[in-house]
C-alpha cells in the first residue's frame, strides 16, 4: 500500500497531533464503553427482569464481536483504505450505541451490543495503523504514550461516568452519550485524516472466521444457559456447547493449512509467545471475569448507587495507572519472569479479600484491596505482552499481536460467561419464600432475590412485606454466593502462577528489528 510521507523529526508536529486527536477520540469511545457498562449490569437485570448470566452477555457479545473483527481490520484496511474503514467503524459504533439506547428487551440490547462491538473492535488497530503511517515507526514510543491516555483513564472514568449517568438520567444515556461524540469524530476524521490509496492485499480467511466466531459464541451461549436450564442435559445447553466445540476444534486443525490464516497458530512454536499467551489467557479469565462482579457487589449487596459503585472502583484504575508506565520501562530492562510473579502476588493478595466478603465488609479494606489489585494489574499486562512479542521477527509481530489480542478478548468473554454462570447458579440455591410469587413471571421469589431486589428498589418491601430478619438472611446468602464466585477467580489467579513461573528469567535478544524473509511488515495491534 502507498505509504504517507514520514517526517524525520522526533517531535510530534501539528499535523501528526491532528491525526492523533481523531484516533484518541475513537479510542476513548471504545475503551470507555467497556468500563461504563460494567456498573450497569444490575440495572439491566432489574430493567429487563433477567438473570445475571443473561445480562452478562451485553459484555460477552461485545468482546466476542471485538475478537471477530480484529483480524479482519488489517486486511480490510489494505483493501478499502484506512480512512474509509475507520469512518465506517466510527459509524457502526455510533449507530450501535444509538440502537442500544432504544432496546426494549435484553435480547435486543445484546444484539445491538454486538453491532457496537463490530465497530469498536476496528477503532484501535486501525487508529494505530493511521498514526504509525502519519508519524513513522521511529516515533512509535511517543505515539503509544498518546494512545495510552484513554487506556489508563478508561478503568477510572468509565465506572464513574456510567454511575453518574444512570443515577442522574437513566441507563439509556450510557449509550446516548456516544452519539454526539461519534458525530464529532466522524466530521473530524473526514477533515483530518489523509486521503486513502487502497490496494488489494493477501486473501482473507473467511472460512476460518466462519468457524471460530460462531463456534465461540455457540459454546459460551450453551454455558450461560446452564443456570436457567438447571442441567447440562437440557438441549439449550449441551447442543450449542457441542456444536460450538466442534467448530472451534475444526478451526484449530484447519488453521495450519492457509498461508494467511485468521489466527496463525504456527506462532505457538515460539516458546516465549506460547507461555506468555497462556499466562495472559488464564489471567484474563480470572481477573476480567470476576472484575465484572465487583461493582455488582457494591450495588446488589451494599445497596449503593451506581455513581458510588463507580467511585468505589476508582482505586483499581488508579493503582494500574501508577504501575503501568513503570512496568513498561522495566520490561525493556528486566526479564519479565522476574517481575510478573511479584505483580501476580499483589493481585492474589487483593483478590483474597473478596473471597471473604459479607454484607458489612469494611470499605477501607475493599478499596485498599482494589488499589493493590490495580498495582498488580498494571505490572502484569504490558510485560506479558512484551514477552510475547519480543522474540518474534518484525514480519511476525502483527500476526503475533493479533493472536494475543484475540486471546485476550476471548478470555474476557469466557471469564464473564463462567463467573456469571457460577454466581447465578449459587443465587438460584436460595430458599424460596412460602406463598410469595413474582406477579410478572409467576415464579416463586427466593430470599436472596428479594433481598437483592430491595437494595436496588426499596419499594419492593411494600409490595412484599416480610420480616427484616428474612432480608438479612437473603443478603447473607447473596454475599456468600459472591464470595464463592470470587473463590473461583482467586483459584484461577493462583493457577496463573504456573505458566508465569516459566516466563523468561534471563535477558533474551529481541528480534523486533530483524526483517522477515519475503514477508510484509505490518503494524502491530495494540492490546486494550
């Protein structure tokens, strides 16, 4: 593809900063939307009268859509042009946001979130490509610092913004707020981005995509249907799980045949990449899956407003913001096998507190634990990514970063589905209140469901007058259900220490500046 002229100065001039503004605006929309929705899940449960496992699909569907389009974006950018495709991605994300605000059922909301994810998944890799072409690879460090702003602020600002919008307006506004930002970003992109000169590139692996994406979606749908079905023998559970597993296994065998597969599993011959990818995958399942439950605990067990829940989550983002730049610098100087295990110890120490939660656990203890977990998270993600890519040749970096990024998104989807299933299954075991049924569904009301409902809507206690001791018992059971789910996440964090112990403990030569024989060097996809 025809390259844009590259300036030789190391400083980011006005023209480059103008392009960077477009990319940062898109990145803010994409990253904030993941964290904003995390505090809205209990609101969706209440609004659509759905189980936690069901509403968690508003996150699972979004991340699966991200994983689907990440490998597509590199091919499509060459085929149709980065500016054109970036504007299409912005439009898809903005339209999806508007549709999410109009959803009348949880099924509609999940579908619209998938559409939103298809646009959001292309914004970061395309933005990185646009910025690299505008400024040149010799200024990539400064560019990553610019892109790092939304990555660092997202985990802090997202829950607070989402909580404030839900408290002061309604849940619809966590999506409606993207409409004016998206419109401004589209106009800005049209004016600021250089003109496209698209040229056909290598063929895209559509067959691989048709196996992997539906396979993962069907398998996770079967898993998330387990709490409502009550048994794995139900057709809605075992059938999609079986079909999904067959498609994923078929993809694994097929992926070694094409020259340009959707995911280049041949890269797993590289020991460092394999160990780093496994470490990251297990860590993401544990941390991201259980992480969705933290704000839910504050909302459903402690009865806090969504804004307060968002503020209580801020220490985690602050901790990550402090250690992420330090970890990035250390990753170039100290072998990751010597730093990541210490970061994981911080995460495990903070996580353990949540395995002991009850309806009255000290907020100082919980917020301190979130801060410690954030410190550990900031020292984990960047070094593992660096280890995964450092020993690859330049021509392999794009495929390697795409592989690691997709594994991250899949891990997040698996974690959200698994943790929500465990929590829902535990809550379903609560005692039924004799003679009390839900007038909307006709189903019996349990002590835990009424206790949680009364925290979100105090007027329910007028509709269902019960002794205060019953509500207290229901809250105790619900808090115990959260603690049990956190135990699973804690166990997975401990499991992460096994592959982390195999990370390189000695400095190894980097091959990032080496050329690849006969292969095109492409822009790496940043992890987010």
